[in-house]
């Protein structure tokens, strides 16, 4: 599968034919156009040997090239007006929307001065997934010097939250040229974001459940947060209620009837550590690490009750499954286990889910989203994995793409998937991760 090579260039733009030649040189002799990844450092090395890159890596022009066609297209161009390092100040006030910082002097580098996989900035990659079996990179978003914690996509906008505590609103009406149009302060420890209607809901670790008014994406407005015990690790919204997976404190139910005054109205202690939650009808399904899948009746949101649990049948090397994420659609739930990958559950009898299928997923898969009959799994250093669930009992991987760095999160809107990458502890890529 063809994967876009994304890189920062000097002030001059390389001609398309030269850029294609550099990519060919980076691949080396005998490499075909179907190679899944091409390293940034290899392209930089080829460029350096050819003398094509006279300027520093901290640059103002971003290009994406599809090695399958050999053509080059500009997918973003912003002036890098800041100093050579990102500002020390926290919050949205530290920069302006659309501002990009150049590569900092002294940052760790790979061969020929290219950034190493452990020191890359966080990026937003736009993928054309009209044909999930042939997904390809087509666009590139802004640089985030703090790792992207989570993202959500709705219509023509993508919302990105980084580790510095900044929410960025990106206009993706032209997906090939995502433009950052708005900024707002957010809690620093956000791990998940969900958009429902005009509001964004942030699972913000020790800061509880944050709420942001997104009615005007150019002017997102933070509202009051609901303080919760434990750590808010995930959130699902159904009607006027938010259901929050709260670590060792189980499930918390928050009334969103008054958006700027979210109020906790229900709570339920659960075994394990609540990491992920999905709501279907009158039931919440909570992934609780070693505590398995907990089924909670939420027909009366103020009085959640335990309705069942499920111990999955495919324990990993530890002898136990560790469930970390869940999503649900069309009568099925899809659950990620740290060791064994994907489990598919039939929810025909809601209080008694039954495992009916599964698929091994390499790497440290921890985020997933289903769109139509395709499941998109963020698998860390093993990239984005696309799994066909048209027949849920027989999930089949139909595509994968591995950008440099680790795939942190994924969101889907229409034919496009938006993927965040972060520095990885596995510089060797998928080969250095769990098989």
C-alpha cells in the first residue's frame, strides 16, 4: 500500500520530479511503489546527498508526496514566525491559530540530521479512506509540540487537544489543506474527547469532565467542568447524560441538561480500572482492564446498577485479558485487549453480551472507531489498522498505514480519516512492539 511521505523542507520548494527522485533514492534499489512506509530520515538523507536541501529542517513549507504517483502537492503553507523553540507559556494564549513552530535546535535527530522517531513532534495526518483497503495519506495538519492527546471529527471540522492544554479547531472543508481556525484552553490531562451537538466533552483525567461550546469553531468557549473522583479516562454521551469511565472509581453519570453546569447524578463502583465506555440503549458497557467487561443498567441514570459482566475467552500471555477501549454499532460491541487485540461481542441480549469473533492486532492498540463496516484501530507503533467487520463474526484486516512515529488516535468523518501521531518508544517501528 502506498503511504504519503511527509517532511519539512527549506524555504525553496522542490520540483515534483526531484522530490519523486529523492523518495526513490530513499527507498533504495529494487523497492516498489507498494512499500508501506518510507522513513523521513531516509528522504532527508537522500536530499542531503543530492544537495537539494540547503536550508534548515525548521521550515515554512510542508509537502506530501504519494510515492505511487511520484507527484508532489502542497498541503499546507504557514509562516514559521516564532523563535527556534516552541514557547514556554501554557495554554491557547501561547500562540495564534495557524502558527507553526520550526524544528528546535538541539532536538534529537536521526540519520543525516532528520528527526528521530522518539523526538518527532505530534502531527495530524489526513487519510482518504473512500476505499478502506487502499487508504492513502492526502493531507497534513499543524505541528503540535506536545503530543496530541485526543481528537474528534464532525462534519467540516476536526478538534485536536494536545498535552499542553490547548484545544485546536481545524477547518477540513478542504481535507487536503486543513486550516487551524480556532483555539481554546483545555485541561492538561485530556485523554478522550466526544462531540455531541454543539458541545465537546473532555475526559480530563484528574480534572474530571470538561465541556467546551463549539457552536462557533473559530471561537470555542470552555465552560465549567464536572469534578469527579478518580481519573476520567473516557466518556460516552447519550441524550442529556454523559457516562464517564473513572478509573478505580468506576462509572460516573453526569447530567448535561445545563451545559455550563454539568452535575454528577449517578455513580457505581466497578471491579478493575474503568478505561473505556460505550452506551447502547439502557446499558453502558465498561472496559475495566483486568476487571473485564462490566454491563451497567442505566435506564435510570441517577441509579446505575450492575447488570452483568463478561470474561473474554482469549487470554493473552499474562493469562488474563486487559480491556482498554470499546465502541459499539449495529448490535455489536468492539473491545480492545492490550495483549490479544480485538474482541467482537453480540449485544442481541443486552445484559448478556456474547463473544462471537476476534482478530489479533499488533502493537499496543488502544483507540478504535467504527464507520460503516470498517473498524479503524490506532495501534501505536504499528500504525493505523483497518478491519472489515461487514461480517462481525469474521473480522478481516483489509489495510494498514504506518506513519513515522506512533499512531495515537483516529477519528472518521465521511470518506476521510484523521490520525494523530506522537513520538514512539519503539524507534524500530512495529518490529519493536508487541507482536
